[in-house]
């Protein structure tokens, strides 16, 4: 028996909706085929965007979409992707499969997608092979409403009004594919680049995301925070609003990631242990950030996370196409709970990647589309968006094999603007159902609703069997004198709303 204690009267940090963000790169079928099929496609589309995909993404309330990369961002020259499509440059996507990139999805198409999704924009600029001028002019092209060379060019290309640029990434993985820089070099370059990110629309300032560490490179965080963090006088912007962190779960390590679908119990626990490592990373990078920024003005932005396995047999190794099982549902549920619990510092995140690449929420094949177990977990968690974290703690048992020992359960609890408690719980134990007694202080529960994603650990959706793993109503939550009681099935993610 586990016990969950909730103190609804003790409100902590806001859980920014952006924590449930998505990332789409020009990689494999992430954009082309997955989202964008062009206006002339037989696949039903609106201005080239797949209708089935947009509808499914709207249902989970995608709050923000990071684009165009990834490693691709530091080779992307935005001017290649504007103007008449037949005149756009055809380039080689050197990072991802060496395929031809025809630039038919560029800035205007991205903003059309953002419009259809009703989400915020997060554009990643090019530091690695671009210039300060190029990045500065991209910001001008997107956000300048008056008369200026870039605003005029945007109008010539058919878009009168400026768009909003909510977030700008100043390079990507600058320690690796984004230029192989040292932290000292990047930090100084960041200071220069961000200087020329002009705020043309004071009502919607561009928030600047500084390139952060690779996994546990704490020296990077320290150097960059020391060099780039600046307090801002009231009404002005400091040098940075966020620091990115990238961390992927490769069960057997980078060289031996393993199959997405065929794994044993040891690999299951290995995956879960690596998933829980996110908690340590956030604590340790957060502690360094606290030294420079005790008021937590700068968000930790985990803008690439998720499971990364071997590609599906027979698919292009450069396309990173992988299946998605209940294991991924647990990776997503645990990670999103960790983010919620650290929402005082984690202000935004983006799972990699939205469609057809790595731990996707959707997979497509021609005109077919399926929702993955990960999709259904995002569906369960969406009511946390912009709610307030409340104090909670959970008793857990350690389970696992060999060195791979982990807590069996995870949780996070928020209170939404209607005063409802939103509780999410995960049980990663593949063999045991676990009774959970919930004690709630400072909240009189009149009504309970619950929904669940569960299945045997290898279960997945396929194009032949698309509904094997779905979100289902869960009738197993009962009111008690002290709060609630339920039994969590083995391998499950549950969302409870207590009104
Ligand atoms: O998401 C795939 C790649 O992983 C991204 O392009 C890069 O930023 C990271 O290494």
C-alpha cells in the first residue's frame, strides 16, 4: 500500500503550459509527410497542413512548437525558405540522411501551422553557420510591423501583419552539432547575438533561450550562467530568459540504444532508471542556476527529451523513426511529473519529436495516422497546463533488477483555476498492481473523475491495430473519509480530477 499526501492549501509554483511543448525538426518525416503535405496533396489538408494531424494535436492543446531544429537549425538559412516555392533553394540536409530539402516548409508555413494549432512559437536561430545579421533580420522579418527592409520583404511575400515570436533559441547544442564550441566561447557569442534580437513588439517580447548543457555538463551551466545572466532594470530585458537542457533516454547507451519494441524486464528498468535521472539533472543544474539567479528569473528549458532507440528495421537510419510502446507512456508520465514538481525552475520543455521522429505523439504512413501511447499520456496531463503545483508527497517502494533500482510510483498534483485538483500518477511496476491511499488536506472533494492509460509493457498501436492503447475512463477511484483510494494497475498512468 502506498500513501499520497496532498496539502491543497499549500500552493507552490505555476506549472507553465509550455512544459508540455513539442519539437519538430526538418528530419525524416517529421515535417514533410508528417505535418506538411502541400496544398495539392490527396491527403486532406488546410493550406498544406494535414487535417488529421492538426486535429489530434489541438485535442492535446499543444502549447508551443519548437522549430526548425535541432542540429538542422544551425545549418538553416531562413531566407532559403521564403518567397515563391518554385524559386526556393534545394539544399542537402546533411545531418539527417543527406536528403534534398526543398525548403517548401519555411517561416510562412511554420506560422500557418502555429495559427492552426493555436500555439506559441519557438524558433531556433542559427549560430553555428549563420551570422548575427541573419538572426537579427529573421526577428525583424517575423515581428516588425512598421516600415523596414525585412517587414517590407515579408509583405512582398504575402504576409501583411507581423507575427509574434514568443521564444527564440540562440543556436542549438552549441557544444556539439551547433559548432563544437567551448562554454566560454559560446557564452560570449551568445551575449553578442542576443544584443541584436530587437524587441519590435513591446507587448509580446521575444524571450531568449541560451544554449545550455549536454546532459550532465555542469561546467557548461556554470560558465554560461556566470557570463550571460544579467539582472534587468524594471521594464527591460536581461540577456536571457531561459537556458536549454537536452537529455535523451538511451536504454543501453548511445552505442547500443536497443529496439523500441523488443526489450526484456532488465531493459525496462534500465529505461526507467534513466528516465528518473532527469530529476537529478534538474536539481543539479538548478542548484548552479540558483547561485546566479536565486529569484529564478531564468527558466530551465528542457527542449529536447524522450526515449531514443534504434530505428524501426528497414527504415532510413538518418530518419530516426521509431515505434512507441507502454514503456514510452511511462517515460512520458514520469518525466512530466518530474517537470511539474520542478516547475519553479522548469519553465518550458519540448518532447523530441512531435511526429514520426524519436518519441513521437503521432505516427503517419501515407494518409493514415495513429496516436501513440505517449500521445495519450499528454492527453491525460493537459489539465495541468497553467495550473498551480500544490504540496504533495508519496511513499514508494524500490523496484528493479541489478543496478537498475527505481521508485515504483511517481506523482504530481496541481490545482486549476476552477479549484479542482489535478492528480497524475504512474506505476512502472510491470508485475504488481499497487493500492494507493490518498489523504487530502484543505480540499472538500465532491466529485471524482479518472482516466487511465495502461497495458502490458510492450503494447503499442499500429496502423492495423490503432486503438490497442488508448485513454479510457477509470472507475476505480473511491472517496474515503480522508480523501481517495484506488488500486493502480501494473504499468499504468492515471489522471484524477477531484472537484
Ligand atoms: O532530436 C534529434 C537531435 O538530437 C537534434 O537535432 C539535436 O539537437 C539532438 O542531438
